[in-house]
C-alpha cells in the first residue's frame, strides 16, 4: 500500500497549529495587548479562511490521502476549535451607556 505524504496537508496542520498558538498567546496575555479585540478579529479571519480551505482541500485531494493523515488534519482543526471558547470568554459584550438609568 502506497502512502501519500501530502505537503499541502502538512501545511494545513502547521497553519492550524500556528493559529492555535496565536490564540493561546492572545488569550493568556489579553490585557497586555493594546487592542486585543482587533487581534481577535484578525485571528478569526485567519481561522475562517482555514476552515474554508479544509473542505476545498478535502474535495480536491479525495481518496489519495489515507485515513491517518486525514485524521492529523482533523485533529489539528479540533484542537484549534477547542481554544475558541477561551478567547470568547475574554471578550466583554458592549454595554451601551444609553441603556443605563441614573
């Protein structure tokens, strides 16, 4: 059985790992960023782009990649998604001053 070591798939795993690290760093050091919400938006743009790239990649590569490597990509995405609630917990909803009664 021939195994396909797909470099594009490896790059997807690396990208997910990098994003995980960036989100963990932002979450851990939230108060040390001058504009953490802006950083979060930028990271979420990258995450969303990756989440769109994965199905396109899977459609294109199809059955050429064995289950082991397919699971590597899936596990990297699952790990990335696990970090999002931690970042979400750092974000404070906007409270309008207009709604406050003196």
